[in-house]
C-alpha cells in the first residue's frame, strides 16, 4: 500500500492580491497622510494655498497674480490665460513666437498703456512688464519693473517715491538658495500695503 500526501495549492492570485492591497494602503493612504500631516505642521501657510487675508477676508494668494490696471496700483505681468486673465484653472502661456503678430500687438498694447499712465517716464520699460510668463499666473515682477512704476504710483497715492521704494525693499524676495532665480517683488503684497497707507 502506498501512502499519498495530499497537497493543497493556493490560488496564484492570492499573494498578488495581498501585495496589491498592502501597497495600496501604504502608498495611497498612509504615505499621503504622513506627508500632508508633516507639511501642515511645518508649512501651514503654504498648505492652505499661501492665501492672503485682510480683515477676515481672503483677498488672493501669494502664488497667483491679479489684474491691476489703475495708475495707483503696481501692475504685474501680462497673463495669457483664458477666458480671463490669471485664470488658475487654465494656466499656460500664449506659445506665440517672437514674430507672431498677436504677441507684438499685446506687447505694443501694454507699452501704450504704460506710457499713457505715466507720460513723463522716459526710462526703458522692463521686459517683464510687457510679456506674459509661461504659467500666465506669475504674481511677481522684477525689481526693475517695480522701480519703473514707483513715480506713477507715488504720485497717484500722494506718497513720496522714497517711501514706496522702501516698501519694495522691505517685501523684496531674494534669490533662492543664494543663486537660483532673481530678486523679485510680489505685486499683490505691494498693492495691499498701498491700500493700508493711502487711498
């Protein structure tokens, strides 16, 4: 008489399913919760969207530009988003080449508006005041672009150019890690300051 050993074989899919469920819990649930929790503790302002709040009301974000066109405000970069300017749900540039008539027209239109707002300003217009960024949402301008507008804004607000220039230096953001990018100024922060000191 021969003894036979009965062997039970697990279905091939059972270990695969276990690995799938385990990795899903680890990478789809535990890891995102950990990262979100650490970020909330260390960077609460950024986690909430870098929102700027005045008198209990959200007035914007440090990360998204706004459309300012009055002479008493600093103007930011042009925006190529649609169907409206600075549309965060439609971030992107115009993708126009340097010889595209539409781009030339947009640049010329901004040059005309800048000169009309400050006819006596003979300084060269910084390029970031007449072109859009790749995202179409850029909230910052260069120091040169801010300085170009100081006289116009100071005159419209009945402030001294020196006081406006001092605020630019106060909120100026330097280069990242000491060598990446260039010094810049957040347009919304600067305009919010203007509204608190002069109307």
